[in-house]
């Protein structure tokens, strides 16, 4: 078994792993680096371009895991693409949105090589996507009419991260590998936790996103949600607006479900929820395909349970910020030219307004700089706004859809593989997990491959 790390950076970036097993090659994920632009954001496909890849398996539809798929298929045109069945409906939408973003950035940021692919290519490639049910065993080695002998297989396991997220179990003739993708072991509002209890593998390839984030003593998701409820209720009672910046896929739908339940039970006053267009699209898919996953509150139809207002272009810059409005909008890190960025730029100077972060914001992003700002002091929010003075109320609530670091270590220890390969985490995060796993599994080979490095296991 050989594993090559194709992430171009030694941090959370463009998730992509090339696995060779029994003479066949499988690409696990094909993401784009969220903090890089142009071709520098791509995985290191050029380093393995001479190799034949039989198949591509995608763990879920976040941009850092699937955003480079059309480029990957140019390098590996014979590869079939396997996705969990829920992701089959999300993937084209995600890629079409990527085209729109790249076209906008071509003009705004003067990135000449954008777009790296276009809408026509996405439409053409959609024909090769193959949907798989959770726990369905699929041969991926070669097309069926050419096979000779036993072929390696893959099987998706519900990862609990977002709709259609999966860990991938890859079985060869003698060895098995399990790739966690992004995983959440705890139940959220809509999605149940990961269903990895039946997994057995010789090699574990595991994410470490929260490896450097200590879990506070007594932390519970329920307590965080109660803190958020109380903060929103207090803001609305005094007529303040509340901005909840969130990723369009996953976090938005989980918060919508929670808001719907809080309003239904009388714990929050009924309010119109202002959302972005992409959030609405993914919410529609969440509603339409609720029956395809182990979902909590299966009868909760998000679009029927809330009064939704989809923001049109320019609304975030001009609509009135009075009357206790709730904005649940992209982007989670307040990237420039998004509703979250434009609303934050207007709200932060007003002491009566509230911005509540419900997930991670990179320190180098506008959202990260806003989170780190001091009330009453000027700071650089973004290139388009320049320096701003923050007077609004800022609070942070830990509602991550990634596993706590202790849960990752417990999973690895329970699986007891002979080798643990760590990725999808910053160096400090990987190192903490590596040390803890090594302590629990002293005989295991714990590895952290550098960008472009190939492991022979």
C-alpha cells in the first residue's frame, strides 16, 4: 500500500490523497486550498500526472475536498467518481458555485487564470458521478468488463459532518485502509453522529482539524446552544439585529433547524430569517433528501418551518438594520463581497448590534480579524473596507461539525490499526494528536507526511 499526500501546504488546505493498493490507484478527495488563489490552490496533481488513476472517491462536498475535481479529471480522464448518494445531488451545485466565484474573482482580484473550469465542463463531467448508498460495497479497480480476479473495493460510512459526508473504507486482497474525511462523532441538530462503529482497518488516514483546540472541562453542545439562545433572545428584546455568519452547506441548515425548534417551542420569538441564495439552495436539497440519511427530526421541513427571506444582490449593503432582524448568511469567514462581510462592515460600528460566530474563522480572514478585534480600537477588517472600529457585541459559540480532538484519539485507539496517517490539520494540531495516539497505541506507526510525500506501508 502506498499513500501520497497531495495537499500543497503543511496545514488544512486542498485535501487530496492518492492511494495505491494491489496495483490500482484511488484518489481520495480533490479539494482546493481555501487560502490560496489560482493554480496555487490546487492539489499537487502535476507530481502524479504520469500515473493512471482508476477512481476518485469524495468524502463530502465542501470546497476544500471537492473544489478541484474537474481539474483532477483532466489529469485522470479514465477515473470514475464515487460519491455518497446525498452528495450526488450537492456536488454539481457546489462546482457551479465555484465557477461563479472564480469568475467574480477574475475581475475583482485580477486573477488571470480564473476560472480553472467552467459551467459547461461541470455539466459534462456530471455524467461520470456515481452515487453509492452508505455501506454499499463497490469495486473500483477497473471497469467490470476488464476485471480479472478480486478487485479492491470501497464502502462509504456516514461521517455525521454534513449531508452526504462519509468515511471511506478501502479493501484490498490483504489490507484495508479507512479514511475518515471530516468527521463529527456527536449528534448535531439535524444529523446524527458518525456511524463508524463497524469499521475495521489496518491503516487509518485521519483528519486532525481540532487537534490544537482543547476541549473545556464540562463542555457540551447543548450548553453552547443555550448560551446562543440566551444571547439571541437578549439582542432581539432590545431591538438589535443578529448576524450569524455560517458556511452555506451544513452549518446554515443545522442553525436553521435549531432556530425553527426554538421558535416552535417558544424559546425564541418568531422572526423572519434572512439567508443567502446559496444557503437557500442547499437548504432545499437538505429538505428534499431528508429520507436518505439518519436524520434527527425527520419531519422538520426547514423551508416550511421558518419564514425565510433570501437576500438579493445589494440587499446586505442597503437594507435597514433595525427591528431585531436575524441574518444567517455566508460566508463563515466573512470573505469579501459576501453578505456576511457586507453586513458586518455596516454593523460593527454600532454598539447595539450583535455578531455571533458559530464556527471557525481563519485568523487571516476578515472574520478572524473581527473576532480578534478589541472594542473601540481600529483594525484592518478587509482590503475593500480598510480600517474599521469595532463597537458591536461579539460572541463566539463552539458549534463545530468536526470531532473534538479527544474523540479522534479515542477512535484511533479503539480501531487499533498498525499505522495511523494524520492530515487535514495544522502542524500543532497534528502533533498533539500524534503524541496522544502514540501513547495509546505504542506499537502503531504514527505518520505525518509532508506535502508531496509518498508513504510505503
